[in-house]
């Protein structure tokens, strides 16, 4: 590693695993059995087993010895005593190699004063991770007696490929941090580390034959600050790369934790850093510079220049020996064709090969590189753009632009890794952007990540076998340092772990969130800067009575909550939550509960708040409409606020069954106003939601209930209102300013299933 921030640190094997759960001094508190990811089968047995300094362990082979060593080191680091090896007969802990189990499967039995872990090498390793999660925190242990619940666990993963990608091209991260990242991955049974090593903004791997990749391509003169479009720069040179020796160190470190490292060498796009070093590889010959701003850039490798292929083959010839992985990721995404269309060499190549367009030229490029890698015993993975122009014969597709690419590849009988941005791009916002760090955009809360099902319903059963796994992606345009990587990755990567490992029928978000606090306490002690989730029980509410009782639970085990009721920002000196809060808003007024969660190590969450509004029921209108649907007025011009829609003559009017924007999406920009009546079947407190890109405003009886206005990425907002049975006026205004186009409207009794709007809308 060649960077001013380089840290020289040596770790003994497994040391970070010991640190990961070292929770000395934490107050005693009983915790339920909480394992993430949830095992395939868990049967609670009667009597627990106690581990103490007098107990011995036994292992029966090389793989079992390693698993035993890992666990003994864990016990020593956490509980302060070292277990000694004994015989099979006199040992409490038995680590046993069992070839009858699947490669990553294990069986853990805690019963009859023995703990027996069986499996092959990887299975034993994963069984140790489960056993460690089952143990009490050190502050709960009395007189060196570690009580382990009686249980029979039979476990194996749902998917063979369980991945996490880290982009080091935009921002660079030290080897010690990469190792810590791998430690946490392994603790939650993730087993593929996709290392995004080259980008327009920086080349991060040493290639000895091409030294300018180190001296020029690894450095940029400055870095973009602020959101896209601001064009502000920090004026500070930035750079870094990994030496081949450091690459070997990371690969071995990962392998010791049963993680395969998959390198990504981008082509034919995202290549401007390499072009800055070797300009003859571009269509124009340059000059080029290492890119200082984010986004997609036109300068790409020249597909008509044989020197490009020689260069990439030379690069890969040095890359291949460093990575035992069967896969090399070659990118293939976001390659603009502007330069190829104007390049005589590219056009000549297309004519000579009889290629119909530049997409076919990209397919030629990818297939040519695939043949080279196949000749070296490797297979390629590429982003779903490699489908365009024809898929390379043996390529595996990473489906990132939703699921469509994965569905198409599976139907063509190609292996697929599902990584849709709508569920698994971990650089998106996790909460309200006003309380979150700057991000690339989007909204991806923990619950939505957890909800992802990797097998698309559109695939036939026979086609689903090509879905080989799932991956979460941490792109780092707006993630400049280690702490930021932690914040955006966790706890969402724990949801990813359960998606990839646990059987579909075992997934349960309530059970997952009940297990999460204990895991977050472990991460807190390991100094992982995860996002501290909102406390359970903090939700907006509309009261029809004089008061309500708010019961909160911290999202991290052993954490505390500080709160205010007077609108001020809570601090470490604010009221400590010790019992449920009685909230009594004034008549037709609101009381806001604001709170922070403080972890055992003193980290403080963002300020979270909920509004408790006391409000009278809205009386139903004296109308009886019989025609289904709502009226719309569409305006084909540019808006920046939904509330401004409606003045002047509409370009199109009509009736539509529900709040649907599909009739208007062909327009570049537009605004729509929908008006009608909503039939309410029973008195109650109703919750309305809009999920829109861009702005939307929903009103009931001329009162704004959901204000989701302004230009923004897909964002969901909600509001509540008490309604009497009968008809109520409803209005929805929506505008699109370009880019993504989305409007989803739903409503229902608070806490109940949503109502079918098509049955409830009239005009």
C-alpha cells in the first residue's frame, strides 16, 4: 500500500474475531437466543451446559483443531481463562470433523453436559460463529461459568455465493481496515468479497509491467464535494494503491476465514484513470486526467485498438496469480459509446466483423477478454450491461439495474448473482436524509433490504437454479473513510447475511430485529461505527383521546435513551428513559418526542422524533358518488413543487381507476392532479403513504396529510388522520422533473393491511 495514511499493523490469525465479541464490563442483562443469520433448524432442548475453566475440549483432525483453536482464543479474550485439551471422554467441548455434512453445513448439539460441533472445515468455522453468538456477554458471567442454552442446530446456507462488494476506486481504504471488514463478513457467514479495484477516479492495484498505473493512475488532483451537480472540489490531491504483496496478504487473510476474494478490473468503461497513464489506449489519444468528479464518463478503452487488448491481457496476467478465485470480474457497465461512434478504428473493427452497432462491439470486447481468461482457467462476471449486444458464452451476470438482467440471463441458462440496486445498494440513505450523512441518493431502510427475495417470481422453477447467490454493494462516492463505510454497511449487511444464508420460510423481520440488539452491542464493542437504528416504539400517531403511552426499546443491547418533549434537541444530559412516556398533546395540537440512543461505548445516534397529534375525527361528506376512479388533469411542463400544480388549462384530462402515472411517463417532464372521493368503510385512524420520485402531496378533505413535495429520489412519507365512515374528498398532486418516475399511493387502518384503492376511489 502506497499512501500517506498507510498503517503498518500485524495481526495474529483470528485476533479480530476475538475483539469482535469482547464485551467485558457490560451490565448484566438476560438476552434471548439471538443468532444472525437464522439457522436452518433450531430445536431448543432442556438443560443448558456450563463452560468453566475446569472444562476441557477435544478435536479430532486438522480442521477441527483450527475450529477449536478459534473458540478457545475467543473464550480467553472474552472471559479470561484458557481451556485445556483433553480426551473425547473427559471434554465438555468436542469439535468433530464429519464428511457426511455439506461443505458449509454443521450440526451443533448442546445437551447432557456436552457441546458437540460437527462439520467439514468451513462448516466447523461457521458453527463456531454460531456458538460464539449464543454465549452470554462477559458482564453476565458469574464466577467464570458460561451458561450455554441447550439446543440442537442443523444448519447450512441457502446460497453458495454470499457476497459484499467494497469500491476502493472512488475512496481508498487501508489493508488493516479491509481485514476488519473481512472479519465482520465472516462472523455473519458472508463468503465472497468483491473488491472493486479500478475506476475513473483511481487505479488501486500494482501492475509491475505498467508502472504509470501506480505513479499516475492511482492519484487524482482533487475530489468532488457535495451532491451531484454542485461541481465543488476540495482542492486536495488524493491517492493510494495496494502492492501485490498487500493483495496477497488480504487474499490469505480472507481465505483463512473461508472468504473468496473476487477482483474487479473495469472494462471497457470506467477506465479514465488508466487512460491518464497510457493515453494511447483511448479513442482520441488524450490527454486525459484521473477523474475528479463522480458519474459516468465518455473516455473509455478503444475497442478498435489491439494495443488495448494486449494491455488488458498483460494486466490480467499479473492479476490472475494473486487471486485463486475462479472468477475475475470485468465490469462491463456504464460504457458510453460516444467515442466509439466517432472513432475510425472502432468503426473499422465493426465493419470488418460485420457488427450491427456499438452494443455488438462491446459484446465483442467482452467475449474477446473472456476467451483470454478462459484460457487461463478463469471465468468472468460482469454487470448486467454485458447482456447488451449478446452475452459471452460462459459469463456470469450480476443483475444490478433491478432484476430484469438476472431474469434474462437465467432464461439464457447463465449463472446469475442478484444485486439489484433497489434492495442491495448499501450506499443509499437509510433514514430521513435530514438526519443522515450525504449519500448518492435513493432510500433503502433496513426493513426493505431484509424483505428482498432473490428468486424472481417471473422465473420458472427450472430457471431458478441459475440464481447462484446474492451480493450487497458499497459504492464509495460519498463514503470517504472507514467510519463511513461502517455506517452505510451495518446493520444492513446483517440483513443481507440472512437473505443469503437462511431458508426463505425462516425469514421473519420481527425475529430478526429482536436478535439485532445483541449483535449491534458486539459490533459496538468492536468499535464498528454502524448506523444506530431508531428505538422500537417511536412512531408518529394521531390521538383521538387525551393521551397515549409511548414505550421505547433501544436498538442496541445495554444502550440508553435520552429524550425531550419540549421540541429541544436531546443531549447526553436530557431525561433518561426509564419507563413508558405518557404523552398528552393539547387539543388539536402536537407533542413531539425527540430522542437519541447512546450505545455502551458512548456513541450517539442521530436525533429521531415522532409527532403525537391530537385530532378530531373528520366527518364524512354528504355525497354519494357511484362512478369508480378519479379525475385527472395533466400538465406537460416543468414543475419543482407538486403544490403548484393546477393553475391554467390542463393539457389532458380524464378518468383513471387509481393514482397511475403510466399514461404520462412518455413526457420529459409533467405534473398531474387527481381528484375524487375515498370510501371509508369503518370509523378509525387511517394512515396514508406516498412513495414518489419526484414530489407528491396527498390531501383529505382539503387538508394536507402527506407532504412528500420537492425534487428528490424515490422517497416514502406517511401521515395519519381519523376518519368517520363514508365518503371523503381525496386529492393527490404529483410532478416528475426527469429521471426516475414513481408514484405509489396506499392507505389503510393504522397497523392493518392496505385497502385496495381501485375499490375505494369514486368520482
